[in-house]
């Protein structure tokens, strides 16, 4: 099986579609101020995680970084609702995206670069074809167009890892004070660590990187619905 990351178009590449949206996830954990590393926040998004049973207004407020004790309090409240295999760090967002949309969308949209959105017919086709690992959560978007099809955010759970040889030595170590994980700059040339690739899944994410990885089967399926304003960069497995 071959795998590819879903990428935004480059600035000089012309697109086919006019669709755009402005939206935020319903809940989030704000950034935290660590006494060692300063202010930081990750970018993991888990739209399938429902926090409606957590009676905590701070999870719905978009504000500046919080103190370490407050951060630990909020993560303790949220942890029971997040699958144990998923990371839970400052900056994590949860629930459906809520906002507005305009224009016409292709089968797959990647904008901004860390978010991937599917048109409703793409979600339906992926399900009919039996692809695995497709977690698509309907976005709550208002639009002036009554005929706009529903849009779904594609969740990419960080189950795989990049190969250590492509990351190199330029890494920030993990922090035993705030729990910040080891971090690194995304290398231009990258490949997946074979032992971590989830067998049989057509969609997954990469630990420490904001990447949506899809199989060649995923690409072949959505391309039946016409062009999408995205690029697919192959991620070799080694």
C-alpha cells in the first residue's frame, strides 16, 4: 500500500473551486505557560470527541495562555472523554467546527494546511467502498446558499510516526514539568516508520506532525468525483 499526505495548493497553483470557510471547533484547551519552555500549544484536532457533558466554560472560551495548575485541571476533566490512545495537550481542539462558509467546494479541501474537509458525496462514497479509518464529522456551517452540500472535517488520529532518520537531531526534548511532548520541525523530505504504520487503515495522522495521511485507495476513490484543490505528496515507508 502506498501512502500520501494531503497538502494545500502552492501559491502559484490555480484551483478549480471557490469554497472557503471560517470556523472553530466547539471546544478547546488553551495554550499553557510552562516555566521551562514558556508559552506553547499544539494543533491536534479531534472533532469526533464530544465534550458536551463537561460543564466547564473555559473549554468554550478562546483566550490567552493559562497557568500550569489550570492546564492540569482542565486536562484531567477532559481525559475521560478522549480515547486513551490519543494525546491530550495544550492546543487540542474537540467537537465539530462551527462557523460560516461560502462558494463551491470540491470533493476534498485542504485549507488551512492542517485541516482537511470532505464534501458530503465524498464521505458517502468512501463509506460505500468500505475504506477504513475514515472519521468524518459534519461541520456546523451557515451559508447563504441553500443548496450548499454538507461539509465534513476529516479526523487524522496520530497513530504513525516519521522515521527518526528524516527528523534528524533538530528536536526539542519533552518536558517533565508541563508534559509537552518531544517536537521537531517538519522535514521537507520525510517518510514513515514502517513498524508504526497502522495496518489496513486508509486515513491516519502522524505523531508530532500536522499531517493527514491517506492511502492510494482513498485518492483513487475521491478522484471519481472530479478534481480537488489539493496536492498529494507520497510518504514512503521505511
